[in-house]
């Protein structure tokens, strides 16, 4: 393990320990022990489905880019990547690199393999921002602290920002070329643009948005189920708005599997909605356990021989 990895592991551990300290360990443990089993089962099912649909979204993108990838290959590779996300420092980056390498070893060009993973990851985070900003005006009604700005401003941003975020990526498929826009060729971006202007690009973008909305709805639902298991009763808009910073912090390449950053974000964000810190941190930890359980499955799958690419299944 490199020095940087050791430092990240130590930082993540310290951050998680600090968050647990402020959550009062005894109160946190009691809350976790009282977690409702039925809500946990529902949340775990939603979390698993979220990742299955994430894998199928990625598969659809690779097929559009010219690959012949089976659904089984995509799903198994995705869960193997989740195992690496949990084991390696750098949050989601280790698993994303694994996905790209797997596709390249299966015969795809390196650029296509890398772009498929980059676009898949970006679309998920992009739609998360769309959902979070759209939900913010509705969630603001449940704030337990003084609002930082006029409610009308929050409502205006909630109405304007999501459409802008959805329109912005269309520049890659319908905007001016990099050569024209910058006056000089930016090779990497121009190559990505060329890939993005394949046939049926707008249709694929629509499918990607729809799939990402489904994935985020399931992920937010899984987090909400964790909260409900700890007797939290919050409006759906609050969960949608709070999930954006929680998931984004978990995706930062500064921890192992999002541990520490996810709990800190949950404690900070949910507290402004009146959630006690032990319930906020407990909710994030339960969601993290869902990820660990799926990563354990991925570890088993890592022992399997790589599957060949196939258009069947």
C-alpha cells in the first residue's frame, strides 16, 4: 500500500471516529440496535436494484459506443468494481478504473472503454445534482434553521438549475466542435466529442437520463429506508435534497468506500432539518453497510474467470 493510500485510510478513520464521537457512541449504538428489520430489508433491496440498473445503464452506453456486451457481463463486472471501491482508497475511482480495464482486456479500444465509464459515472452524478436542486425548494419548507436566503430565490434556483443541468451536456452531441469553439484543437475533448456524435446520440442521452433518474430514485429510497429504520420521518423532498451532498461526499476520492465523508455529510445536512446527530450518522452508516454487503458479493465474484463479451443475455 502506498504512502498516499495509508494517509487516506488514516484520514478516513480519524474523520469517522470524530463523527461517531460527536454522535455520542452509546446513543448511536442504541439507535442502530433498534433499527427496524423490515425497513432495512426494503432499503437493501432498493440499494441492490440501484446497482443492477446502474450496471445495465453502463451496458447500454457501451453497446451504443459499439461494444457487444452482455447484461450478465455488465452486472458481474459492476459488482466486482464495487468490491474494489470498498477495498481500495479513492472511493469510486478504483472500481471505475477496473471497469475500463476489463472492457479493454475484453477487446474494446482503450478510449471507448474509458469514455463509457466516464460518461456513465458523470451521468449518475449529474442527475443527482438535478434531483437535489429540483427538490431543494420543497425541502426548504422543512428547515429547522434560518434560511440563508429568501425562499423565492431558492424556488427560482430550483426551477432554473435542473433544466440548465439537463441541457448543458447536449453541447457534447449538438454544440460547436472544440476546434471552432476554442480556435485550436483540444485533442482529448475533441475525441470524446467525436464519440458522442455517433448515430442516435440524442436518443441515447434521453435513455441515459431516464436510467439515471431510476438509479437515483432507488438510491435515495435506500437512504430513506435507512432513516425510517431509525424512526426518522422526513418528507421525500428532504431525502432527495439531502442525498445529493451525502452521495457526492461519499464519491470523493479521499476515503475508503465513502466511509467518514458520507457520515460527516449526513450529520451536517440532516441536522438543518432537525435530525439528531446519532440518527443522521446511523442512517449513513446503515447505507454504508448496504454497500459493504454488496462489495462482499463482488469479492466472491473477483475469484471467477472473466466473462467473454457477448451480445446475448
